[in-house]
């Protein structure tokens, strides 16, 4: 029973950390107009970045994200006029260059959510930020039994049925 409670506690701790991480990234101001509006009004790109919670925790992820943004073939760049087509092509390139998720015995559930957003649109300077957000989730085999609907004795360590 203690093992079962420990797993639930670990899940709660991870969810709490993710919630705090997401809230800390919410300081930017979302743009209210459609992307075409900014293109038609000659806005330029102040910054292009990828936001991923916990990227600071894993140096390899941070390095990979920086490589994607700094790639010379990236269609949207800092200082260029904003074009919706460039934003879309940049998002496609970003998704293509991101490592593929795999499911295995040790990582039974894995999925990724990604979306482009425009933020910090400033009418006085006609500048905006292009943000590509990515959230990757992979639950290890250690946590997977919490989501199984089968025999709960297996989750809590009851070995009586293993004979």
C-alpha cells in the first residue's frame, strides 16, 4: 500500500511542478487580432522563440530547441517583416526537426502538443513575437499502473497471485 501512495504522491508532485512552470511562462501578452492583420499592417518580428516547460531542466532539450530556432533555413527570423506564411512554414519546420516520440515497454504513453502563437504585439512600434509552444508528455512504466483499470492489487505490490 505504501508503494501505491508513493506513486500517487509522485504524480501529484510532478503535476504541481508542471502547473507552476506553465504559469511562470504566462507573463507575455497574447495578440488579439488574426495573424493576417499584422501582416497587412507591416508588423516586423521582434523575437522568435520556442517555449517548452522544463526546457531549463534538460540541457539537451534546450540545446536542440536553440539549434532549431537558429537554423539559417528557418523561414521566420528576428527583424524580418511578419508574414503568416513564414510563421506557418517555420512551425512545420520546427515540428519536422523535433525528435520523434516513441512508445516502448518503459515509456507506454507518449504524446506531444505544439502550437504557434503571436504575443507582445506593439502598435506603436509595429513589432510582435512569434512563439512556438511545445508540450511533450511521456509516462514511464513506473507510473503507468496508476492509469490501468485492471487488478489494483498489482499496483500496490500484492505478489500472492504470481505463483
